[in-house]
């Protein structure tokens, strides 16, 4: 009885000693890490950007497609043409401010000339196209873009955009899934349109989001 009482006290004591030394060690280590590598503390891991990007895409896509569906039903393609525009939604504006991010979509076949890919996006599109041709599903990915004299380093987030049956009304094959009269309306707004000929399930392009590092 006496022995086990002593044993109990010793165990408790050593536990507190261990805890105390563990705490001191952690605090010291933390201090060392922040002092020695300040840059590492500022750079967020890829997983953070992947989840931020995913959240932006999910919210933006939900809003765009609900606006598209509603206006297609109410006003047909002619009225809905304005709703596949990212700037049509105040949500995109507030998301870019909240995340300090630039939100874009791009493609190998574009409709709006403003969606034409820059040099980084061209490489990203080529990479996605290669994966798609091999029959692989494209997963979202992150790239660190180097800082230049004029701009600080950025983190690029890319995620695939696939074509749904709803999209064919404006991105399908003229005379088949895309009515000729609707295509005429589209051509009036976008004379150099290339974004047709898609089928449901086709890879349409990429979300391209840039975060300041
Ligand atoms: C009512 C017609 C309409 C429908 C339906 C539609 N789009 Fe669009 N889409 C457009 C127009 C118009 C643009 C050009 C928007 C702009 O000026 O930014 C566009 C642009 C895009 C772009 C940007 C790249 C580019 O070519 O300029 C992507 C990506 C895109 N659409 C994908 C889709 C997907 C995916 C769907 C289905 C979920 C869809 N669209 C449904 C009309 C439509």
C-alpha cells in the first residue's frame, strides 16, 4: 500500500517534469524557427491554396450555373448569354476581394477574347490537355509563379471545367445541340467565337486563380 502510494507520487512528479521540459523545448524550437527562417513562416503550404481555390470554384460555379439555369428558362439563350460572364456576378467580386485573388477561366477554344490564356495558362492548358488525351481525369493543382521586378510571387491554382448537358445550348454543335438562331446571337456578341462543338462530359477549359503569396 505504502509502496504504491510513493510510486503514484513519483509518477505524477515525473509526468510534470516531462511536461515542463517538453514545453520549454517547444517554445525554444519555435523561437529558433521563426528567427532563422522568416520566409518559411510566411509561405503557406499547397494544401491551403488548394482548399481556398476549391472553395472559390465551388461557390462561383454554383452561382453561375443557377443564374444560367434560371435565365435560360425565363428568357432563352438570348437573355442568358450575359450570365456565363464571370463579372455578371457580384459574388465573384466579393470572393476576389475576400481572398485577395484574381479569378479567371480560360480554354484552348475561347469565346471572349479577354479569356485568352497568358504564358503560364498556356502551359497549364497543355498539361491538362495531355492528361485528358490519356483518358485521365484532371485534378486541381498549384504552381508557384516566380517573383519578377514588377510583381511579387504568386500562387496559381488550376482546376478543370467539364461540359454539362446544360452548357450545350451555347457551346454545342450549331444546327444540332446549339440552335442556329441562338448561335447567330452569340456570334453577334463574340464574332471570333471558338467555344463550340462540345459534347456533354468534354473537357472545356480551366479555372485559373492567382493568389498573392
Ligand atoms: C446561355 C449561353 C451559355 C451557356 C448555357 C453556357 N455558356 Fe459558357 N459562355 C457563354 C458566353 C456568352 C461566354 C463568354 C462570357 C464572357 O464574355 O466572359 C461563355 C464563356 C465560357 C467560358 C470562359 C472561356 C471562354 O470561352 O471565354 C467557359 C469556361 C464556359 N463558358 C464554360 C461553360 C460551361 C461549363 C457551361 C455549362 C455549365 C456554360 N459555359 C454554359 C455562354 C454560355
